[in-house]
């Protein structure tokens, strides 16, 4: 309706409750951390393309602090006009703002034979 010029269509959207938004954020971060623990640094999508998240200095699995920091780093990267993601294209190490904040790096895993 809004594309047809009806500007009231956007005003009639249902209001969202901040409580549900916070719960959604907490659940998303918790599920992501569970996948990082279960799949050793990878969500199912990362596992599918054979990449994982590791500590930038030791190349070992990340800890919970790094997982939480990286998750909140996604929010910061998004709110900063996606600059945190765009910077990956211009850095030699291909680390985004979320990686720099959490001191992590994305690596390719060897394919299962």
C-alpha cells in the first residue's frame, strides 16, 4: 500500500514491544553461542561453507567473552551504517569491526574427507 502512495499505510503498522525485542536479542545470542560451542566456532551456515571463527592470536576456539563481544559487534557494525562490514573489503586481513572488537578471525577449515 505504501508503494502506491498511501503514506498512512506505514503509520498503521503494529507497534512492537521493547521487551520482545530484548528477549529476541538474548535468545539469538544464546543460540549462536550454543552453535559456536557445539560446532567448535561455527554456526550451521559457517559449517556448510567450511569456515569457523577462532581467536586471532592463538587460532584456537573462541571463548564465551569473545562470542558475546562478536555478537554485539554485529549490532555496532550495523548501526554504524554497515561500515563495520564494508571495511572487510578494504582490509588485507579481511576482519570486520566485530572481529576487531572480539579479537577473532574467520578461517577456512579443511573439508572432511
